[in-house]
C-alpha cells in the first residue's frame, strides 16, 4: 500500500492546474440547459479540447492524452478546484465514450470519439420509455431492419440533454417478437434524422434538462449500431456500469460541495447549532470516504480488476450524500433558503437551491436507488431473487 | 499511489480467518465467556503461534515486524469471529507503546507478548475503564498528573465491571503512582498516550468492520432459509434494502480504516483525524449492522440462544472502546472547523492540491 502521489501524478497535476488557471472563464456560465448556456458550454468544451484536456484518459488519436485512471482522478480534482464549468457532453464523454471504446469498430471510434471530445456533437441518452423506467427491459420502441437501415418507431423519454443535443444513444427492440433483455440493440441516432421529433420537458428546476423523443419511421444506417444486433443489453450494462460507478460522478465534485458547505457554515456560524456543525463535518467525512473508496477502486482497476455490481454501491452513496449536503446548506441559509438566484436578497447563495433541486434527481437517474439496492442485495450479498 | 494490500498481508489475513473459523467458533466464544477473567490462555498461546499477538513486535524481539496496514486486516478477522481475547489491548496498543517506551521494559515484555506468554493492558484518560485489566500481567496506566506508569498486576487494585459484551472485559483500576513505576511524564507521556489512543481506536474500528461483515452474512444466511408467505424472507425488498444499506455503510468505512492504518504506520501529521474518521465510520456501520441484522432475524434474533448477539454486543462494545463517537466527532470537528485542515478536491492525500 502506498498512499502518496508519484512524480508522474505530481507533474500531471501541475500541468493541469496551470492550464486551468489560465483558461477557466472568470464568470460562471449560464446553465447548459438553456439555449444561451448550451452555446457557452460548447465553446468552453472546444477550448478544453484544443488544450487537450477534454477527456484525458482517452488515447491521443481520439483527442485524449492517454492518461491512466489515477491521473483522471487528479485531473478531476484540479477541474473542480478551479471551479471550471459543468460538462455539457457528460453523457457522451463519460458514458458513451468508454462504451464505444469497448464495443466500437475502428471506424466508429474514428467517426464519433474526436467530435465527442470537442463537443462538436453533444449526446443525449435514450434509455427510458413511458412504460419502461426502472424496468428497462420492458422497452418497446422498435428498430426494424430494412436493407442498410433500421427503421425506428416509438418513443423515448427523460432523455437527458435532449433539448440541445445532436445525437442520441439508446436501446431499441430489433426483434419485435423478442421479450425482455433479448432482441435489443444499441443504436446511435442523429437527432436531425427525418421522423425524429424532440420535445423538451421542463424539469423541477424549470429548465429543459431532458426531453421526450418521438420516432416515426426514422431511418438510421446499420453502421450506427454499437455491438452486435441483439447484444444491446450487455452493451447498455457496460454504459450503466460507468454511469453508476466511476466516471459520471468523480469524488472531486462532492469534495467541492463539502468544502463550499464548510465555507457556508463559517459565514453563518453564529446562527448554526452544534447539531448542524456536526452534520456538516459528517458530510465532509462522507465526501472523503467516497474519495478513498474511489482511489481504492482505481487502484484495483489499474491492476487489471473490473467494475461489477459494486457500481451500485457507489451510486447509492454519492446520490444520498449529495442530497444530505444540499438539505443542510438550505437549513444553514435559513430564511434565504427558499430564494431563487435572482432574488435581490439571495446575495450569491441562490445556487444552493438550484443544486438542491438537481441533487434530488440523483437517486432517480441512472437507475433508481431502489433498483440499485436490489442489485446490491442479489448480486453482491446473494439474497434470493 | 496504490490503495491495495500486498500479497503477504492478504495471505496472513486468510490464514487468521481460517484459524479463527476453527478455533473461535460461537461455542468456543460462549465457553470463554464463562472462563476466569473471560479469557482463554490456550487460545492466546495459539494466536501467538499464528503470529498475531506479536504482529507489530519487531522480529528481533520475536515478533512478525508487520505494520498497522496488516494489523487492521487481522483485527477485522477478530471481529468476524467475535474473538474474546486481549488482541486490541496487547497486540495493537501495548506492543507499539512498549516499543516507544523502549529500554528494559520493552526488552522484557515484547518477547513475552510475541510468545503469547503475557497480556499487557493500557489505560487512557478517554475512558474510566481499562480493557483486559483482569487478565493482564502488566498494566500501562496514566496517573492523575498525566505521567505514564508501568504497574505490575499485583500492584494494581482491579475492580471488574461486568458489561454488555461478555467478550470485552473492562475494569476500574487504581494504583499508587511511585517514581519507580513512572516510565514517562510531561510532553513525552502525552505523546505516548495520544499514540496509544489512536492505536486503540484504529484497532476497534478494524474489528468493527469484521463484526459488520459477519452480521450481514448471518442475516443473509438466515433470511435465505427462513420462509414466510411461501418464500424466503430475504426475497422481500424490505429485507433486501435494509441489508443493502448496511453493505453500503461497510464498504465506505473500509477504505477509511485502511487509510487510517496507513497514516498511523507512516506517522502522518493527520493521523488523529484519520483515526477518528475511521472509528466513526466503522462504528456506525457495525451499529447499523446490529440493528438491521436483528430486524432481519425477527424474534429468533432476540434470543440468547441464537448466536447473533455475539456480534451485536461486539458492535456496541467497540463503539464504547477507545473513545466513543462524540469524542471522535469532536476531534474531526476541531480539525475541520477550527484547526484549518485543508479540505476540498485534491486534499485527501498529502502532497495533492
């Protein structure tokens, strides 16, 4: 066991820090779930990519720097430390990207990864359907083979980033006679395909972070299939593993929230009770535990291990920690806790309400925490189904 | 950076796990509860043969010369077996404390600890009671003026305090502090006692991990067999989720304990904070394990006859040991809110942000 950084990580950190200090926009960008904010975030991603920092673990030929996962953690720490903008293409770079790396053909990698790294193409995910939420194997949207194309018919919903994305990835039923996990295929769909209609949905926070996507005879080339026909479920599970597990929510995000929570407590300490102080400290410990566990996982992966069902433990832990931290922040803010950012009396603290509302989605997206608990119980503890 | 254990410690852990599965069955634990001072000298001797009692004792003095990162793996096994032995007091706390005191005292007692011929207990102002005082041959005790004394068992006035966990033996201890018994005073005694506290808390945290893991295993085994409404009760989501919650707590406590062990072994400046974080996380995991494993068992878990309470009681008693949760939370609170411990992304390990 060695819990010190080596020369390689130290140099990498210094390089990342220097670039971020010189390049991170001074003023925060508008939310990427608004038209103006989406443009600003794409511009930021372009700059990040030009610096070679868009997706550090990817091979250089796809726009990465060939960093290992440990360096990726270090980069994330520096990224959050610099308070750099949120990643508009997180569905692409963190979820689909690694899946293409695993299942994509050389042509698909060359076609999709560089434009993903530059956010020239922003990705939405298309998992859920009106009648297939937690029960994802119940999807009914079909993609029927017709020569060199699939013809897609049906509807996806809760497609994150759908409102401003260029592409959508998801699972479709290529064998209409099939049931459950069989007969599903993972397909990449350009959202400007004739027959595709995107209808943005206003979320709890009022912004259009997700969308309904309707398919009415949309023709998509067979070349856009990721993995084999009928193999969609296992391809999707690989994406879901990354989502719940490592990539989507790096520990730095929660360490940053915890540090801001401690700062908020300091500013309002006179009004805080001992119980609130203790809760803040507990939240900080939670973020540290998440960090330590992630470093342990990365050490294991670097030594040849794989992410399995334990990704579900992660998802439960970070999503519930995130809510706890935001509830606590609102309670520290007291009377100001209900103010929107534009309220004159909000005085710079309105962001906590916004991110509280977002935190509430954590136990729902990427598979509800109830489903994750079933996975933990059945696949890790071995309880009967 | 490599947050994994090497092969040797893992092999050692496996050996100890197998040894305890054979030598420290629930029946053996219950039998030891009835023994004088609640301890089994035979088992202690066997633990020494496996190398556990002298794990931290240098090889020159007959020990194994491992460090705390290995110790926590073995203490996790001790927890898994609800081992009724003075392992934390003697192997985790007294042995390194004697090493730091050095001189004739260390030369005399370290080989005896490694050989399983002596039990050494350590008192600390954090608790009014001393673990394993009854079975101890030597006691290292603080006096009211903050000095540290080495007191032979017949010079100590020991009043056993029967407690909830028959496997944890505690006692009130009085002694006459004399210059002849004093081994350290002033700042040096304070430093030694602080290190002893951190080692005791780390050992308790490590044991709590094993206790928690065992509580989950017992509950999974029981609810997979027990049927109601024609189905194993473990197939019901209410039961699954309750046990999954314990697993989440456990898996996010384990790396905290490992990191604390590393910090103790390497003398990190943040040692005390890391140890307190470990003690809190592991105690909470074990406490939730006790509560939810009992609930998953239902009435049978509420009996003396069912073995579940061996680990439930240990979960509770480890929380009491070497600083209860409010004490450790206070230490972390002061570090974070008052003493300016660096926090935020990149501050988890030294030399980061």
